[in-house]
C-alpha cells in the first residue's frame, strides 16, 4: 500500500543554479546525488539526479540532462506548482527575502484554509510556500466538507454546458 511521497522529480537547466535556489534560498539541504551514465534500456546518457530533503523526510528532486533537449517554459500557477508547507511566521520574511534577491515573488494570498506566497525558481516552476490556517483540518475533511458533491456538481455542470454548445 502507498505510504507517503518519497520524491517528486523535475527537469532542471543547471544543477548548481537549482541548488542555489533550493538549498541556499529555501533552505532545503542537498541530501543526495545520482549520476546516470546509462539508462536501463542500455542507452548512453549523461544525467545528474539531485535530491533536496524536506522536514518530513520526503524530497524534491531534479534531473539535469544536457544530452536530452527539454522545453522549459513559464508555468501558470494552475498548470504546475510545487506547494511546500511552512509556519505562518515564515511567509512575510520569505517574501522579503525573495524580493531582496530579485526573485519573482507574489502574495500573501488568502485561500480560506491556507495563506500562500509564490516564487518562480530558476527553471520556471512556481514554488508556493503555504501555511495552514487554524480550521485547515476541518476544511480538508471529506466527511464534512462536501468535496465529492462539489466535484460531482462540477462534472454535471461541464456536461450540461457541453450539451448546450
């Protein structure tokens, strides 16, 4: 059975540039690297896989693969973002730190059950730092929050709109 997230992996342009953001700026320690010279299918390659550890023991990981072209593009928040949990007291200092370093920084956004700030990393990914509000557990409890009914209503409304179109 699934236990927890071990790591999420993303491509990066430059491993050191990425390290500076995740380790030096966000404070996630570089905890492992894996150099890959041949794929499991026998193809020669040149890749570096780096791992940055979060407090819960999970990792954010990145692949730099100069021999494999990859289209990096600006991500819209809705398309792809990485949300990392912090204490509420961290949001304002990190916002100031990001702005002082010239990193694209936005927030503080009130989403009703969390407060969030946003940065853009050197690869174009949106990084969200999010702090739970006191009623977070209640807001995320599917037994009482109506999540399934809201999803079902969303699906029905989409189908109704498609029929009319």
